[in-house]
C-alpha cells in the first residue's frame, strides 16, 4: 500500500528521468526528508534519478531529487565565528532545557574545526520506488519495495583531515533551534510518551515498543572503508530504554546503508555552497545514505504519525553515543501541506472561484484531488465544487460575499501546517443605471439622451455611443435604446430607455389656380369649387386656417363672401390663405376669382310702330320691348323722354326705350307712334280750356266738348 503519492506532474517527471533504468518513483508529498551530510558532484552521470548509495554526488542536483516536495537542501556557515554549533557536554541529556543546564539543549555561534564543519546537508523521502538502483547496492537496497518509505540523506564537510562521525536526528515532535538572545536551545523536547495513556485508545498505554519517538542514526566511518557502521536508536525517555545516558534510547534493527566517497575526487553540485574556487570534494568529504523507516513508525497504517517531524544533521566527536555533538544543520520535511487560498472579486451575476493551492516546500501539487487530498469548504454563500480544490460561484450573488475556509488533509493524513486556509470572495453590486426617456416632437429630429451615472455608452438603432438619437425619416413610434455603464469595480449594468418619436409631418397647403369667369358661366358653381380648393394637409396638433379676402380691393369677411353672380363689371375677389399648426409650421398662398366685365351691349329690336287716335295716345310701356336679351343678367327697360309732344293730333312722335344689362351695358330702341287727326266738329270754347276745333263744320245735332285743362279731348256727335 502506498502511503504517499507524487503529484501527477512529479510522477511524469520521475518516469521521464528513470525510463532507462526501470526505476519508477512516487514522492510521498508529506513525508519529510532527513539531511545528513550532502555533497553533489557537478559531473552528472547516468545516475540522475533517486540517489544510489555509492558516494557519487551527481543525483543530488538532478530533478528527481530537487523536484520532490519532500526535498530540502540547507547551507551552513563554515567560515568565521557565525557558525551555529552545540555547546560542550559529555552526557547525553534531554533537550528542551534552557541555560544554565549544561547539556545538549544549548547551542551558540562560534567557529568549528574544518573536519567537523558542515557546509551543506540535504534529504528526501520517497514512497513507491520500484526496481533496482543503477549502482551496485547491498541488500536490502538492491531492490526497492514500492510499499515502503525510504529516507535518503547526504552531507559534506569542509575538510577530510581526520575521522568524521555523523549523527542524524529524525525529530518526530518537530524540535528546532530557538534563538532567544542569551538563551539558545532546542524546542520542543524529545517525544516521551512512554507509559502515557493513548488518548485515541483509552485503557491502552504506550510502551518501549509502541512508543513512537525521535530517531537517532549514528554513522561510524572509523574503519575508513566505503560503508559506515550504522546504529539506529529511538528516544523513549530517561529510564525507558537500554542505551545511552539514563537509558533514554532504545536500539532498533532498522535497515540502513551509508556510503562514503573513497579514493578520488567528486564534483560539487551546482546547488551546494562551498568555498570560492572549489569545484570538487576530496576523499571522505561527501557522504550519502538511506534508511527504510516504514516499520519503525508503521507508516502503512499510520502515515500521519510523522506529519510534524523535522530533522537535524550533526557532527560528533567520536563513535560513542554520549560523544560531544559539534556542528549541526536543521531542516524541515515539508510533510504537512501548505495551503493558500486565492481571493476573487467579481460583480453580481458574474462567475467567481476560490482555489486552494497545495504545496510542500517549493513543490506545488498540480492535481491534489487526484493525488488523494481531501477538501472541506465552508463559507456564507452557495457554491459548487465541494470536495475539490476549487469552488465556483456562478452566478455570484451579494449573499456569497465573505470569507471561505477550507480544511485540507494530505493523503498521509497530515493537516495543513498553518491550519485551515481562508480565501475572501468580494462581490460588488452592479451599478444602478437610470437612462432617461426622451421624445422628439413637432419638427425635432435630434435629441441628446441622458442617463446616470454619466460616462456610459448607448447602443441600439438610430443612436450613437454618446447618446445622440437621430430620428430623421422615422415614423411616429416608440424606439428602445440601451444605456450601459461600467463602474470603478469593473461591474457593468444596462437599462433601456424609450425614445418617443412624435415628429409632425410637414404642413402643406393648397391654393386653387386663379379663376376667371364671365357672366354667361355658371358663376355660383365655379366660385364654390374655387373656394373648396383652399386646403391644408399634415402638420402637428390643431391646424388653424385663416383667410384674407378683398373684393375689388375692399376687405371682406370670409363669412360674408358670396358668389358674385350679380356683378359683371370685372370685379376681382382675392383670397390669401394661411395655415399654421402647434409645431410653429406656417404656410400661405394666394389666388383670385375674377368676374370678367361685360363689354357687349344687350340685344333688342325696335318695337313695332303704333297708330293711335288723337286724344287716345297710350302711355309708354316697356313691355313693348319683348326680345331684350344679354349675357350679363336680365336686362331692364327704361322709357326715355318722347321726342315730340304726344298731345298733337295728326302726325307722329318717337318713343325711346333703353335696354340696360347687369354689367351696365345698354342699347336704345325706338318706337314710332302715329296719331290720327281729330274729326270735324264745332269749335267749343270752354272757360279755362284751350280751344280746340274738332271739325270745321260739325254735323247737325252734334256737339263738341273739350275737357278743362286736358291735353286730349273728345268730340262728340
């Protein structure tokens, strides 16, 4: 069973690097790397994958090592007085005690002799290695078990002038050097839970076999050969073990192998720090090793037990367990994941997401869900993606605004180093957009639209981005346009406005052509038709029509205007017609109606002559003119004075009649009246009368009488 898995990216990288060797790896993504002395060769050879324990430094600068999330390289001071070293002491005692306790809990800044001075240290842990290493290795490291967890470590020292003794601490409780000014110590103390009740299993107590404590790996190179003598000890607390001062340690049979460069130099890896100008290590200046830590911690069943572990590499004065510790370098395994949650800011109804990025040291896990990490999100809003590294808000609402925490657990059960991570989702409300409706009345064709807030853009038919609406040629109707505004948060909102087009049609008028009629025409009909042709069309609102009328130059009210049927003297009716509307449109035109003057006199015949008796002359009678006619109305007949006195008997006289038409044209006709002579009668003279002889010799028995004062008389027989 695999306790720790590479990310997919790292798995691909390792497969690439070891395709030729048949060794396939998976990083434990949370199992630490313990550093001893590390020195890497600049001469990269075929062994470019997991370290092969042969004293060759090349693989310690390869991607398979440096790209693993559990890898850590630490540089240590090796020149001057700034090196952090242990204070002196012969007895191995508990850490975590501040001065003046004279034990290994104390350290200081001081120079270190070159043979014990650490310059670089590194470590890496893998689970899932398969196949055999490229170099010749001794059992059990000649074939890797993919279900086991292997700790590789390496280190260097400044000089090989003297025998080197190395110790490596696997600090399960995460002890590290503390610099408190005067007090410089290590904390927390060693893990000493032997004899304590297991809080997860009440009634069960930790003992020397089951107590999981710190490990100390001692490498003795006294013999000078390639392989060192290895002793692996577990801290179980004073009196609880069988080795070391106060019996604080318990020796366990942990398989391990440590190699040492023998005769001949090896190159310095490019990621190591050494004295300027140095490019290689001399014999016995570089070390590397490996231990299988699976069984001692029962990692297959309890992978999370080492989540908080740290490491420390030390040089020692001898091969004794109680020997003085000299120089040290401490580091982390990056077993607990580091979680960072992204923030996001979005507008209402937009799409937002928060992503938890999982990393170990400098290594980012590309697909943590696929690699066995679990995610539990909580927060104020609604989202999708629970159980994954990314939660999504789509569409985002104001109620989603706030902080979201995620609880992440690594495949080996390690919680995040800094606890639950928090990301903030900021939801910005959409701006309130208020476009103002508008209208175009009468003759308007352009209108500048307005909206708040200002600074947005308009869109739609007939409108520019700046909001100038052009209604040229548009029919009256409501037109919809859109205003869009983006605020300082990048949030965009839109709203519609209605532009009402009430453009009035052009006002047009019509005046009839001038009309000229004569007295013989149907004047009334022609005049009526002429008046009806004064018309208006179009316009906006109420149309007002006015007329200015003159008859022969004299003003006349339009209501008093009648057809000039009795006027045939060339009268002229002029009308000026004007129409206006509520849109201030105004038009006018003029026309005339002319009754042609009649210059032809009427026609009439002279009346027949008449013969009458003396004293019986009829009065003038216009009816004697019976054939009068004219084109200008019905003529009238007027009797003019007779040319002779009508009282004369015997003879004739002329009567004159004047026939006049409505246009003032006339003709005179004459009638001759013949008067018979009077008969013979006695002349009788009556007083006061004018004597008149009817006959010179009236017959016997007749008498002649004459009316007094009359102009006619009668003779009687």
